[in-house]
C-alpha cells in the first residue's frame, strides 16, 4: 500500500506526535509499504540540523521517505486558515502522490478516503460551537484510533468515540540494557514543557544530595539549558542539560541511568517511559501516566503526589532495594514488547486493508 502518515500542523515539533509518526512510518516501511509523511507546513529544522530530512535520518534513523506539505516551509497559522487549506488542497496533494490511505494525528476537514484519525490528546474548547465542530470532524472519519484507554476515556468526556485503541509504536531495536552495577549515579528527566514539571525533578535530586546521595540529573529536551537556568538561576554542577541531542545519545543516557523521572501533569501515553523500560531503566512516574503504560511495583513506580518530596522518597526506595530495581527492570524489558513498532504497524496495516474493502 501507499500510505500517508500526516500531522495536522508541523512535523518539526519535537514531541510524541512526531515520534509516533516516524516510528509508525518505519514499521510500515518494514512491512513493504510505501510511506510519505505530510503536514500543513514545516517550521525551521531543529537546532543543529540543516533540514528536516537530515533530522529524520540522524535522530530517528528514517531515510528516503517522501515529505508532503500543504504550504511548504512556513510557520503554521491559526484557525480557520489551517483547516481551510487542508479542505481545499489536502485531497489533491494526497491524490497527486497516489496515496491509498491516510493516517493523521490531529483532526482536519480533508475529504480523502479512507482516512484514519489518531487521537493523542483531547483538545479543550471554550465554546459549544467549537466543541460541536470538533465532534463532527471526528465522526466524519472512517475510523478513529485512541493511543491508550486513558485517551479514549478523555475523548468520551467531550463526545468523541474511538473505534479502537492501538498503542503508540516504539522502535525497540536501538535500545541497550546495562546491569545495575555498570550504571552511573545518574537520574534522567525527559521533557522541558510546562506539563513535564522539570522543577520537581530538580528539587527531588537536590533533596537527595542534601542527604548525601551522590546523584546527578540529566535533562533531555529542547532548551534544557535555559529551562534549568529559569528554574534555579544557574546550572548546578550536578545537572547535565542535553539540548536537541541525537537518538544515540538519548539511548546511551537512558542505559547509564538508574531511573527515569516523569512528574508530568498530563500524559496520553508516555513515550519516554516506554523508552526507559526498553533500556532496562525503571520509570518513576506521576499518576498522569496511564497505568496501562506503567504498572506500579511491576514495571515502574507510581507517585501519587506531584511534589519533590514524594519523588525523592520513591527514588530512595528504588535505590535502596536492589531486588526491586532488578525486578522492575526485567519486567519493563518484557512489557515493552507489546509496543514494538512492527507489531503496531501490522495493526494499522490490517485496519487500512479492512477499510479499503468497504469503500
């Protein structure tokens, strides 16, 4: 099949939706499908890369994939312009590429069929009119996929029904596992946006260092250096900010770490928790992370309070108990196999074949 995997706005956003798009593309290509990526426009390439294909290749290992856009290398626009451009031009671009099917994250009024919407996060609207349009658009698609049971429940609260739940794909092949004794005294936090609550991770490690735990904190994410300075006023010598790093460096950092901290306010799926488990690194997460991703005391630890003190206690419990660490690590390595990008791609491939038969 010739499959287009699209994002409503820009694929150059460095977040879970772009990771989903890239990993699903890799899985579908491995199954001998022809894949193109598509978005409204492409913003500036991420810092350190001359163009978006170079970023896809060096960070995600995705090469030789076609890139389609509605408006080319421009910033995204506000509504209703984005939706109008998709409505007027989306189908023509898809037809010109000779697409058989469309999978899109973020809802747009495109008339091409079959079209599958992937709902990662529920958009909150202030007006009844906006909510009604949102529901109507999802209802117009041939199939709506939610990425977790948690996101399906959130969708139902705003009147959107998901036809199925398919977990996000993760390419597990690059991840490497080290035994505990070969790891550094390192904790890792991934994500710098507000809902990732970086300040909690920084303060938790600071509290433990005051108790003579010789821990360091690696922070991975866009603008990590400035984010730390904004919270602390400077970058302490026990904090290592890692801005826009390659996938290889992220994988190496996860494999050297004793735990991942994820004190998020909201998560629809949590790619970073899965990536940590693929590295044998136990995740310590907030209650915002779906419990179908991290099961308390099985493949990670769940913390029921968004406070540095609560996360510091969880870190201490993990570091003091080698048997617990080994059990969580081993269970996590096994658990993430359900998210393997090839297995997930097979589910999407089967779904598209069913839809094509009904048209």
